[in-house]
């Protein structure tokens, strides 16, 4: 006689007048249902776990996206700062070249590190595959610190070069305004200082030097300046006064013909007249004076410097 399979009854009892519902289930079916429910529970747990992981990953991805966008904005801001600094660096280079040209120095050797465009360098850093999140943030911070350092140093360097350029320009202007060449070709026939008057007036002070030369020999401005007077003056004959600035004035007297006019700007070496014997003179020559702050000085130290 075979052993009968156990049967289980599942009843649903209503608390109202509704009829009771029951199901009779063999053991095999009960086991199947139990295993099915257990499997379903496991699947639900796995799905729930995966869902939570996906939510966490989505939040992490969103945070990474925000962080990436923020870093991208930082990189763009740094690139703009770098571009602005590059313009300032170019200005400083131009000033440096100006100073070197003025001082006749050799051009600065090109440095490869200075020729790299900052924005290109930053873009290259951002594209590096090996740069981690933390590494990129560190790179951004260090780059900003480096730009700040350059930003702080540039004004000082620029101001120094600008001041040096102005000082050199002033020095050059003073050099151009300082008498430094022979006013005409010839030989000195009378020196600066006391001498016997060639007209028999006894001993008198000669305020310049006389340079003997044939009539019509060109007379040259000995420095840059402005002709303050060009005309006839008693004793000096046809004479030219040049105001050079910086306290310097030169006088060219006894000309046969004027080669410049009052108010004219002249450069060192420009022809301003021609040797003659006008005024109180014993023969063709140039009477040349150098005055410093209104007082005559010996012209010899200012000739052929």
C-alpha cells in the first residue's frame, strides 16, 4: 500500500457572512510555491540593491558633471587671465626691446618657455588622460597661483622698464641738446678769455672762440634745439642764437648769410648759416659761444666730444 502524499488546506475566513474559501494543496505544490516566493524575494532584493546602486551612481555622475562644469569654467577663466597676462608680457617684451635698442644691446635670446601660449598649455593639461579629479583640481590651483605670481611681478617689471626707458630717453634728449661738434671747418684764431682787443681797445674779455675759415664756409648747429634769434645785431653782424634746452645756448656770429630763421627747429649738423665778416670783424671767421644757464663758458670742452 503506497504512502499517501500530505495535503495542506489553505482557508480564507471572512468576518462577515461571506462564505469561507479554501484550497487544498499537495506538499509538492506548497514546496513549489515556497521556493517561488523565496526566489521572488531574492530577485526583489537584488533588484532593490541594483536600483540603489544605480541611484548612487547617478548622483555621483551628476556630482562629477557639476564638478567638471565648474572646473571647465575655472579653466576658461584661467585661460582668459593667461591671455590678458600674455598681452602684458608682450608689452613688457616690447619695452625690453626698446631699452635694448636705445642702449645698443644685443636682442634677448628667445626662450621656448616664454613662447608657449598659456591658453594652449592649459588646454593641454585639461586633456591629459592621466590627470585624476584631484590632480586636475591641484593643477588648476597651482596654475592660478602661478598666474597670480606673474600678475604680481609684471607691474613691477613693467614700471621698472618704463622708468628706465624714460630716463634713457631724457638722457638721450640731453645728449642731443648738448653742444658736441665743431660749428665749422677751420682753425681757432682766438681763444676764450681775456685778450688784447684786435681794434686797439686794450685788454678785453672774449666770450667765445674765433674759427678762421673762408667766406661762405657752412656753419653747423652743434646740437638739437630751436633758433631763438636769427638776424642782424650790432657788433655780431648776422648772428644766430640757438636754445638747446637744459640750460644750453649757442651763438654763431659774423655770418655772411643766414641759413635759418627764428623759431626753426634744428638738429645737430644742420646748416644754419655761412662764414662771413659782418659786424665788428677784422676778416672772415666764425665767432662761436656756448652759454650755460645764461653764462658764457669755454667752448673747447664742447667741441669734438
